[in-house]
């Protein structure tokens, strides 16, 4: 049953939704409710995490390297985007990457995409002296592409990039660099705030209407360069709706056609009511990223291991109606890079208590830690009830876990900051949804070179053996050897309990029967170009 607050939110949200007249019902229009608390930014560097990229990134803009959504039976890989080809480094120079700029592409305003526009977009993020430098948004990309050293235009067809050290997964990082129109930025007055109201990219959809805090509307780009991906839809409209019950009510009432993350206890009733439920594994882990610096209880490996033995992952998965699977590492156990760790964490409160006793804790001296959690967000599942469940598990083994409850955007800023930075609020851990989409994932999260704020090793975890394995893995381009090195490194990271691994998400979505031709990719991102809207008849 909806609370009065939910009803008020739904009523307010419904009033903001564009009303479809009988005449307007014929066009192919898909309306989606996101988990975001606010509309992701529309400037080509979306905030709100991967959900921002999913709905207001890859829809309207292309990346230098795109994701391939066609092979849905396996984890999505990369494919040429605005770079049509690339040459990896060779033995003579392991740092130099050569990229070919795609020809025949125009921005949605008719201006030409070329090597100069690539350089302009790179300067937006990496050159703080450029007029277009985007200070607030640049860290979203810089934190991932921290290995970039320099870039240059070799000729009208070629961009050369040099890394600071060998990094075989570099091409994957360029999926973060979306390109926008320099001409449009000049036209609107050379400010990103003005550009956000009339953004221009090269993507399959064009953002044509932005109502702050309410919705963004996109229309088909009939001139899209990849003719196989010209959208079937006429319009795609996205709304921020952070409360799961509000999203479900909006779907049931016909205000939207698709919702991200339905409330777990609403999944069966939605099925019974004729809605489609989509579940699909994808590269996702829902952990606590732990502060391993001195001064935090998690500096002690025994406390970290105890936390991993203290939680009932199976019970938590039942709580969320099977929309997640237990996680005892960054990778699932059937992943080739999982390795062979000695610790296979299971629900064992007695072992957790014994480890804490070894570390000097007990009933008279409980472990006291604070974890930053969000109310909603990209990949965050249903964080409040899940964390309350975990809090009870911890209490049973003499761990007093308190929460710093914040908005999703605050979590994203914290995870890019040092654990002792003001943005991290002095917490001992951050509940963060993270992916493993490429061979550089472990390097970003667990190599000491990646200490935040440089990259995403927020907890400043350091193990020299892990560093050596991951650095060696980044120096090799042989996939078989990469897997061997990753598996060995991952086993060590698991035995060290670098993080508290909790569940892998199964990416639940609910949608009207009218939504047709959606084939979910095993990815944080999805292809909306092939979707069409039918009558919903059986």
C-alpha cells in the first residue's frame, strides 16, 4: 500500500508528465522511470553514475569507443564508435595508441565531426586552460582515465594518445568520452549551463526538451551514421523517480511504460497483472568499499574478513525476491578470473566472532563503524531495506554499524575522493554499486597506483603482490595471460577481504506489454534503438 508521501510524490510526478492526446498516441513513444533522484546532466558528461550514461549518455551521444549490444548471450564488449579503428601499442612503444577518426559523421546540428572536434572534446576534460574546460564534470572522466598522459592530432584522420604506463585496457576507458558539438557550444554562448538546455551530439537520439528536475525528451535522429541503429521509436522520455513504490504506481497507472528496479515484493503482483519482468546477469557487484587506512577498524584484515563471514547473503537475496545473487568477490564464482581464494565467504557468525575476538573485539568492546549509503541510485538496488538487513547481521556478531544516509550524487563524489577527504564524511566504508566490464577493473579498484582521488581505489587498499600482478596484467595484450594474472590477483584480494562483497544484481526491470523488441544486453547500458511500441495485446 502506498504511503501518503508516496501518493504525493506520484501525484506531483504525474502532473509533470507530458499528457498524450488521442492523436498523439500513434507515434512510437517510450516513457521510462529511472531510479535517479534528479535528472542526469545533459551536457555529454552525465552525472548520476552509469544510469546517467545509460539514459542521457549513449542515447544522445557517441563515445570515441562504443559498447556492442548485439551479443546479448555474453558480457558486452567494445566496438568502434567515433574512432573507427585503433592500433594497440607494440613492443617498441607500449604507451602509444593510434586511433582513426570516423569519416562521414555529422553532429545533430549539421556540423561536421572530425579530428578537431575530438581534440576539442578531449580538451574539455583534460585541459584546464581551454575555454571549454568543464570543471564540475571533468572529474567524472578523469578519475577513470587517470592513465592518460597526452593526446595529439597526427593528421586529419588520426589521433594519437600516450599513456603514463602500459595499460592494455585503455580502449575500454574511452567509452567514457562522449563527443558534443563545439559549434553548438559556441552558438549558445560558450557555457555548459546553456548547452545543457539545447545539447547536440552525434547519437541515435537527439535531446529536444529538458524540464529541470522533471524529465528529458529525446527524438529519433533519422540521419544517424550507423543506419542499423536508427531508432524505431519516435520519442524516448525519461523521468527521475527514486522511490520504488512510486515507480511501480506510475507503471500500473500507465504514466510510464518501463521502470528500473521495481520493489522486490511487487515483482510477482506485476507479473500477475500482465507486466513483463526482465532479469539478466550483468557485470555488477554491490559491496561495501572499505577504508583500509590506519585509524579505521577495517585496517585490520581480521575485521574485514569477519564482516564478510557475518552476513547472510542467501537470506538477503530472498528478501529482494531473487533479484540478486550472493557475491563473495568482485567476480561471480563462475567467472574465469575469479581464481581460487582460500576464503569462500559464507554465513558463519561463529567464525566472524572468533576473528573479531582475535582482533580484540567482543561484547564489551564492539566494532564501531559508519558506512555511507544512498537512498537510491544507479545499480544501488533497494539500498535502505538491504542495509537494514545487514545491520542486523552485524549486530549479532558485535559489530555496531551506523549509516550516513545521503543522496546518490554525494556517494559518487565521495568515491572519487580520498577516504580522509571532507567529501567522504569520515566514514569507514561506502556502499557502492560497481562493475567489472573490462580487464582493467581490478587495477582501478585495488592497485595502489589507483588510490583515490587519482582513480577508484577509495579505501586505499594496498598489497604489493596484487600491485605486481595487476601491473603485469596491464602490460600484456594476451587475453589468456590476462585472465591468469587477474585470477591470481583476485584470489589474493578476496583472501585479504579488501571489500565486503554482498550481492551481484540481476538487473530487474518491469515494463508494459506494449514494449517490444527489447533484448537486454549483459551490460550496465542498453540499446534503445531497436525497441518498438506495440498494442500490448496478447
